[in-house]
């Protein structure tokens, strides 16, 4: 067995630079931290360039070692301290993969005739972004679009929050939220803005939800700008039946996407 690499090793140091968004964007690479993320990444042909793992994690995950070997991906042993330098987890799981970016142009996603899409406009929290990816996947959605000044989907927290869904749900990054809405409409999707002041009650929206739909979700703090919400075909509100003022973004997205899933079935 090869000697584990230290935190000062050149390859480890180069991978560690991927904790910075600018480095990820320039190199089109990111880190997938933990066995679930690494499993998902290894399931995508050509996604992983190298796996770093501690000796302990290597013994615990023979299935991942076999998957890496089967796809010709290098499995590199590193010291515990070196692995910790690649992870932002308080208790690292001992395995991290270096992966290629997965996003595709928005037009490519829409050309595949999706019927349920999530568009996130200016979503800043990585946990929310990852949760929307995960929930869209769980609800049978076809794609997620991160629009405007949304968080980097390859942020370590966003990747972890997606719990592997990042690796099998198509993703697009679109700088202009209005362009994303218009493109979805042009592809035959009815765009529904999740808006607390919407004119349509979610409980009365089954007919709308049964067809090809794109949900438009806004920023955690201020929601959707009025001009963007007005571009949607309809604005849909989630009824609040108790004393709560609102739902957080991840919860609202889950309610809306599962309402779509139920109506589609």
C-alpha cells in the first residue's frame, strides 16, 4: 500500500484551492465530500478525476474503491490531517473526490422537453440551493436552474445538502433570471412564481400543476422582485393556516414541488 500523502503534498494543496469559488470557476472543478457524494460522482462517467481518502475510510468503503477502480479513477491515500484540509465538515468522513463541473447550457436542458423544473432566482444560501436540488429530484423533477446572483452550486455546503442529487439531476446556471423565465416559457413550460401575495391558492392549482411547469423561487430574505414575478404566467401562494408569517425557502419549495408531483400523478 502506498504511503499516505501529507497535507503539504502538491496534489493535496492544489485540490485544497478548490475551496475558493474563483478557483472552482477557473478550473471547472469542485470537491465532493463524503461517501454519498463520492458515490454519486463516481456514477457519472468522466466526472471524477481523483479520490482522496484516509486509510480508515478506504477500509470502510470497499464499494467506492471498487467503483473508482472500475472507472479508472485514481484512489489516493492521504493522512487524516490532509483529508481534513480538503473538507469543511466538523467531522470529515474521510473521502473526498475532485470532480468536473456538471452544469449544462439552459438551452440544452430545455431541449430535452422537461415537464417539471425549478428556477432559483438570487438564492444565496448554499444549504437552500442544495435542498432545492435534492427536493426537485425527489419530486420527480427534470432540472434545476440557478439564476441571477445565486450561490455557487459547487460550494461544499450546497453539494453536501444535495445529498447526491447534484450528480443525477441536470443543472443550468443562467446569469439573467428574466431570460431563464422567458426560455422556460418558450419551451412550453407554464412558469409559476412562488409568491406569498400570489393570486392563485396552491390548494386550488391542481389544473395548472398537472401540465409542464417551471416553479420560480426567489431570494430567502426578500423573495421575488415584482418585475420578475410579473413575468411568470401565474403567481401562486402557499396558504398559511396558522400564525406563521411565512415558510423558509427550502420548505416552500418542497411544498410546491410535491403539490406538482401529486397533481401529475
